[in-house]
């Protein structure tokens, strides 16, 4: 498949290299998680973002530090791009007290209020009402923030999706709804769970502006997200961005992945966002192979350090497990 066009002048050299570095870091982090899960170091559910890195790396830096970010359970990449350290994310995966959720959340519940990162939500579409509530609170306080809400195509089938879009439009809330459309709701193909598979059109019923973007092209995602965030901030209105992407791995580590063909997966891997961005950086003269190899080695070292940090971490003391858990006095 032909290499994508060269990097546009709207994207500077530093931004281009930073996006590549973020995608590589996510990829190496997730690949290491596969090994650790297989070794029994990471337990519970594990949903990998491999193949979808361009969405988080392209979109999340378009939000300011004061803006809120809400993600789904496939959120390791979102958390890292948002600025939560790989150390804290990996420690959370290990269930250690030094994790970003003190080891209580694990893979699906990454959280850091200091970064305005509000999950990591295990319930499909569960983050959409939270995003609407955060945006309403900011509007009522005059904070001027935008809320970014990331979710998969499976969430579109849930009632919360429609309720949230309706209220965001009705109340004029600055929410950027980002649908990471990877074509499968767990093991169900998009055309089998949506009578209208063009997800962007769902926004029309609520009078919400929308755009579709190639979710395998980090540059296209960056430019589309900039437009979406600017629209929401300047107009105090929601925006619906559909990033068409693909996950190379199964839905989760428990999934045998029997609902799609190997040929389909291999065809999508030809459009790997990391590979395509590497080719574009070289073609644009921004970096050469040696420069990019250095970035890759740096990502590998960061992941090694994160694993060491997690291994060395302590489990939360049993005596603390009842802290932050509400129990009515009558039942105490």
C-alpha cells in the first residue's frame, strides 16, 4: 500500500515527532502487557489498544490541561498521552498501591483527577453521562473548559449514548464525543449491531455537528480534533467526531477472536498508524531511520522502567481496604 502524503505544514516538526513517540510508547507498553498477562503478573481483564494509537495520540493533546477527559476501558493509551506516567499505569495494572488508582481499579479503571482524567470506565457507554455531568458543572461554574469523551462503536447501541447526546445538545454543553469505531462491538460486527452503520449520522438526530476522520492517520486525527475542540469551546456546543480505526488484537485477552478472518486483520495492519507515521516522517525529511530507532529504544526503556517500578511496588495494606468505602451506620 502506498505511503500517505507528506506531513502538512499545519503540523510542526516537534508535534510530528511527539505524536510518533506517543504511539510507539503506547505500542511497546501494550506489547509488554501481553507478556506480563501471560505470565500472571497482570490479572483480571485486559483490553489492548494496539492498532488504534493514532486516535489518542492525535486527539488528546488538542485539549488543555483544564479540560476533562473521559475514556472507556481500552484506555491505557489515553492515560499515557494525557500525562499519567507509565510507571503509575503499570503499577495499577499490577494492583499495586503506587498505581494511579491505588491498585484498586486495574486495567479498566485508570483515574487521575490531577490530570483531569476521569477513567477508565468498565461499563460500555458508562463514561458518556459522566462527560455530560462534567461539562454541565464547568458551564455552571463558568470554567470555560471542554470535555473530551472517548468510546467505542459498541456504546452507540446503548441508551446512555442517546440520552447523553440529547442532553448535551439541549443544554448547549461543550463536549467533544469521540467514537473510536473499530468495527466490532466485542465480537459483533458493526453492520450486525447497527441498522445505520454510518455512525456519524447519529448526530444529525440531535442537531449536533459532526465529522468523520481516518483513525489510522494520526495527522488527520490531530487536525480534525483541533477543529472539534475549537468548535465546542467557541460555541459552547457539543461536537461528534467519528474516528474509523481498527484493533489488531482481540477484544480482550480472553477473546479467541473467531469472528473475523486473519486476512482482514493483515489487510488493516498494512495501515498500521505507527508504520505509516514513520514513513511520513522520513518522506518529509523530518527524521531519518536512525532518529526514529532512537525514539523506539527510548520507549522500550521507559516501559522497562515502568515494569521495574510496578514489580517493586507494595500492595495496599489489608487494614486500608475499607477506606473510602461508604457503609451506612445502620449496617456498620
